[in-house]
C-alpha cells in the first residue's frame, strides 16, 4: 500500500511539475509572441506609411502632368486623369493622417502637406480655367508668372521629411521586433528543455504505472459491460414481471368488483368498507402495473428512429385525448412543427402525456395549451408545451420526473406519478433532454430537445 501511494505521489508530482512548467513557459512565450507580433505590426505599419507617402507624391505628379497636358492640347479628355489623381491624393492624405495618429510630428507634417496640395490644386484649377477661356498663351504666361513649381518642390520636401522620420522609426521598430523574436525563441528552447527533463524524470514512474493502469482499465470495461447487461436484464425483468402480473391481478380486480356489486349493503358496514378498500387497491395496482409496463417498453420495445412529422404525432395525441379535451373545454393550439428523427408511437405518447397533464392540472380558467418548436442551433429542435394551469413550485422541478413521485394527494388527482418519468425516458432514448419552467399559479412550460431530419 505504501509503494502504491508513493508511486502515485511521484506520478502526480511529475505531471504536476510538467503542467506548471508548460503553463509558465506557455504564458511567457505567449507574452513574448504577442510583443513580437506587436513589433512586427509596427514594422508593417511603418512600411504602409512610407508606401502611402510615395503614392501621394505620384498622384500629385500625375495631376501636374495632366494639367500641363491640357495646357498644351486643350483636350478635355486629358482632364479625366487629372481629376482621378486629385481624388486619389485626397484619399491617400486621409489614410496617412489616420496611420500617423500616434506621431505628433507627422500630424503636423501632414497638415502642411494638405495645405501645399490645396495650393497646388488651386493653381492647377486656375491654369485650366485660363486655358479654357483665354487660350494657351495667357495660361502659359500665368504659369511663368506664378511659379507653381515652387509649391511642388516644397510638397516634395515635406514628403521627404516624413519618409525620413518613418525610416528612422522603421530601424528602431525592426530592431525591437528582432530582439523580441530572439527572446521568444530562447524562452521556447529553455521551456522545451525543461519539459524534456521533467518528462525524463517522470518517465520511469509512468512506465511502472502503465501496466497497472491497463489492468484497471480492463477491469473497468468489464464492469461497464456487466452494468449494461444488468440494466438490459432489469428492463426485461420489469417488462416480463409487469406483463405477467396483469392476468392474476385482472382476476382479483374482477372478483372484488363482483363482491362489491353482489354483497354491498347485505353485510355490515365494516365488510362494505373492506370490500371497497380491496376494489380500490386492485384498481390502483392495475394502473400502476400498466404504467410500469409502459415505462419498461420505452427501452425494450422501442422502434428505430426515423423521419417523423411531429405535427402528425401531436394530432394523433390530441385524438387520443379528445374526451378529456371536450370535457374540460381545453383550447390546444400549435405552431408549424418540424420533421424529427423519432419513434412515432413514443413521440405521440410524449405529447399525450404532456398535454394530458396540462389538462389534468388546470386552473379554474379554461385550459389553454400551446405547442411550438424552435431551431436550437445545428440540427436540433427545442419543443415547448405551454399551459395556464396550476403551475409547479421550483423546488419540485427535479422530483416530478422521478417514478412514483406525486405533488398532489391521490384523492385530488388520479394517476400513479409515472407519466413525466415516461416522458423523460422517451426524450433521453431519443438523445435529448427535458426540463420545466414554472411558478405556482402561473402555468408551466415543458421543453424537450430532439434531433431534426438529418437529410435536410
């Protein structure tokens, strides 16, 4: 026992140490990679600013060239390139301003660039207008007199200054990115080495434990198989026992009812009371066995799950409940319901039990029951059966799905307390789940989940 305990502690220590080491190294590596990624992002950011500056200069040169082309030719078609260049320059200016929000010096420079660009464009517009209205000679004299080239030279100078600043930042940021990448690699190498050392230290303990764990796993598999066989045999036994008990119980019930009819009032009051007890007990036992048989059949007599119209299943259940619906005046409505993978007879029973309960446990008002279904992500559907009945205290939500659990006295409501247990077993056989939402006096909503038709 001491050896086993010591071995377990060794394995636990080894794996615990390995997990701690991995977590620490992972956290440090993650932080390093995040910082390295951040540095790489800044390097890419700097390249993007430089590319935008070069594109801006090209667009301004293109606008200037288009303006001169129009001056020489007077062809309006040559102004298309001019207008495209001006629009492109404005977009690039906005992009540069946004990209350099973190740099006050560059923000000042971009303001100067925008002002110079506006001056250059205003000059170009004046040249174009003079060429249109007064001819090439007047426009050419204006160009020589105003010296528009000076504005372009200033513009170029500011662009060069901004590029120089970005290149300086690029050197710094590139060096920072490389440094952080090297740090991250070093941490990963150290962490890997530490993990290997811990794994080697734990290896011998794990190897010793391997065979013992394999034996335990095999024993566990055998226990699971044995439990499955036991559950199957228990289900068969419940079915056979409840089925075989019906005939002798039917005979007992028949004879006690015959005694009640033939000798009621002819014996003393005690005898009448005893016979009444016997008749009631036999009737209750018959109901109990029938419900137990229905419960056992969910697992033992269920059919394969096939595409089933839940709306058709609901209609069949309402047909079975027609008498109760008419007696109570219940109003049962439903939304369009989907096709699901189900055992049709069990789906009918599921709806019948839930709607029947809503009618049985009604409030003084006319029972109103509504059935709906909503897609629950992927291929699942959540069905809801909502009523305006008595409601259920939340403390009993788990209890109501257990066999033979009743919340009301037998004198108040008939039944064996197995109906919702059958509902739960049907839903679980279909791979779903069932739950309830309710408050006393405010009605209830029973929800269950089923798989939809996989072919859709």
